[in-house]
C-alpha cells in the first residue's frame, strides 16, 4: 500500500475491534477477581480505584484506575465480571493488520518494552507513549499509510504529567525490574544534573527508554530531573511544549503480539508539536537528522488529515499552539518555511478553511511568507 493510500474499510473495522478487545483484556489482566472497584472523590471529582485485601494485617491495597466520568473506563468497571480475554483472536487480528494491510509492527524489543510497561500500569496511570513509537500507531488510527522512513527508531519515550504522578497515590513496580524482565542487561543512566536519579535506562544493545514530563516550572528546571512518585523509582526529564502534546491523549493499540493498548497524543497535536520541536533541536551531531525526521512525521500526518478533510481538527491544534506566544509562532513559522511550495500552499489553504469553520479570522494566523520560505530552503 502506497504512502497516503486509504486503508480498506474492512481493515479499519478490524482495527476498531482490536482496540475494543485489547482494552477489555487489559482490564481482565490487571485486576484480580478477589478485588472490587470503588469510586473515591478527590478535590470534588470522582475516580475509580481497585481494592484488594492485604495478605497480612487486614485492610486493603488500593490501585488507581481512572476518572469516573470516562465512559469507557466506567463501562468496563460495571461489566468487569463479564469481560474475558481472547488472546488468540487478537493475535490473529494483529497478524491480519500487519501482514495483509501492511500496517507497521514495532521492532521486537520496542513492542516488548511497551507491553511490559503497559502491564505494569503505566497507561492505567495516565502515562502517554510519545515519540516515533507513538507515530507507528497513527497509520491505523488515521486509516492511511504514513511514511515508513519516519518510523525507524532505537528507543521508546514515555511521558506523564507531574501532577498526575503525585495525585494518583499509586505506583508501578520498580522500573528497572520491569525492564529487566524484557532484557536483563538494562541499566540505569544516572542523570548528569543529579546522579542519584535516572530518567533514562539503556540495554547492552543500546536500546534506550526515557521518561519525560512537561516543564511547568521556570526555565531553570530545564535539564534537571523531576521525581515522579508513580513511575517506580524513575525520574522524568522536564521539557517545554510537552504539556501541549500530551493533553487529552487518545487510545490506540500498538501492533505487537496480541495488541498492546496504549495512550498516544492526538495526531493533530503530534503533528503541530513536531513542527515546533523540529526548529528547536540543539546543534549536535544528530540535530539535522532528527529535525528532518520530525518534519517528515509532521508532514505525513498533516497530509493524511487533509486527505480525510480533518482540517478543522488540524486548525484547532494549530491555533492553540499559535496563541501560546511568540516563541511558539516563530518555531512553527521556521518549520513550515522548510517545506516545498506545494505543501505550504496546501497547508495554508486547509488551515484557513478549518480556522474559518471554527469561527476565527484566518488572517490572524499568518504562516511564513513565500519569501521567508524560499530563503529558509536555500539555507
């Protein structure tokens, strides 16, 4: 199937079924039959928790599940006793989607790492898969073939809001133990800013796992690890712009094994975020290649969304980023200016349509001029 080609409706239906059944199975595997779900009010909002009896001394072990107002989670809480795993059936669905529909399957180590963290509770605790591994999910989510060159990676990135990590009062098992179940050669990489903690873990084969969190503090916090109570002893590297990326993530399935249910950024936010970070890569030996990959991923998603007339969703994400200030505008302008004229013109046209549909003035969101674009490409 060529890049950009629409996925046959039958495969889109199979993927939707896989998403549903994978989420069902994740519930049956994470919660034992001797426990019970309870709704707990925290600061005026209700959340589901799962209580199981402690082995000794009485009382309950309590694990965070998710917001009561999330209809998918509440539906599964209510139907918990009736949910049954269908491992073989889901494996067949994954096989069909990767072998017949040619949807991307992650490298074995990548899939195993994401699956291990999923089973350890990372996504239940509202963590989000980001980076190129998340990009591998968008072909199925959007129902279109995306550029495969942009899917190459030797690492996996995971993000969580710090306030969520603190608020849920639950934690994964020790991260290093979870990763060593996949590959016993995984080791901690002490932070350069604070050698007592780690945000990165690496295997002998140089597969890297990194934990990130939005930098919602001052710029002085940049590069300094932040303690994350829910992440099993791992800290996280604070990054600017990340809060925009991981706000309101969507459910997807990574096509590994029988399917791994994950949370990923919405495709519109992912694409606009890639435009931003591509222009802000620091000048190191990998900066040019990473920036090119960022822009290729952004373009591939944007073209898929335009082809499906999702210009309003794309425009909404664009407008939110644009309205955040001059640095955001400059980063977006710089990246857009690197593309060829045909793509720039198409993007401007579709954004203008979407902005107008949303009731705003398209003239207030002025991408780079043709002169700026030509100058940037010459450089």
